[in-house]
C-alpha cells in the first residue's frame, strides 16, 4: 500500500499529476484543489495517497492532506459515490465547507459538484451527517484556503495548537500556523520545534 509520495512534480493534466520519486513517475488522480496546491512543474511536493484496486483497474488517488484523504474515504463509502464523483466533490468544496454541509444537512451545497444530483447529494449528507463532527478537528495547512489536514487528539500537532491558543492566539490562527509548521518540518516533528515555527508563522 502506497500511503504517501515525496518527490518532484513532473507533469499535470486536468485531473492528474505525475510525481517523480527518485526517477520513478507515479501517476496520481487528484481533485482540482489538490492540483492547484501542488504548484508548478519542478516543485517539491508531498502527496498523501489512496490506492484503489479493482478487477480491471489500479489507480492511485492523491491528496494534499490526510484530512482530504479521510473525506475521500468517507465519500466513497456512500452508495453511488465512486472515486470520480468523490474527487468532483472535493474539487467543488473545501473540506471545511463539506464538513459544514454534512453537519447541517445542506444537500444543495454538495450538489454544486459536477455529476452530483439532488438525490445523491441528499444521500451523502444524510449518511455522513453523524460522521462529519468527527472530522472537524482539522488544521489548515499553508495556502489551502480552508482545506485541512487531520490533527489527532494527543498528537504533537494538537499539543502545539493548544500551546498557541494558551498564548492568546485564536483557534483558527493557531490551527493555520501549526499546519504550516507541519508542512515545513514534516509530520514527525517534535512539539518544541512545531511550537517554535508555528509562533513565527502566527506572528508573521
């Protein structure tokens, strides 16, 4: 199972990107928001991935955050939602918007995505309404405009967010700053390093 790729953005298309990892090019299907966040050819990128295997196909789906991948998994668990529809929804809505739509039963917002009719949108919000709250604890990484990555309770990231809030920063500012720190330092960064970098980002 391929869970994450770190490499160079080699090429992109309407709904895909090629990530060069030590000379091996991985073709990943992506949402429009993910493609925008990846940047331009030659940029170093980190892509969270989900591999889908069927009798006739194998595909790697790419995401800018573990949070986006978590929502993709939830969406594809709904009857009638395949990877193409899930990526269309993630292209149309930021994760924050999707979480809010499901929590409030706002099917009209989900129906904004290409290929999602009112009936399917209603099924999605009804089935995910109870699960949406569990995915609300996310921090926005740099430049994502509301797209977010999951912060597990008790993790260094969660402790860093709490530390910044205790210093007087608003929750959203603390979340964004720690998200940027994680992007800069990596997911295995320690609490002290996260707080140090996040404080710079929050103050800047």
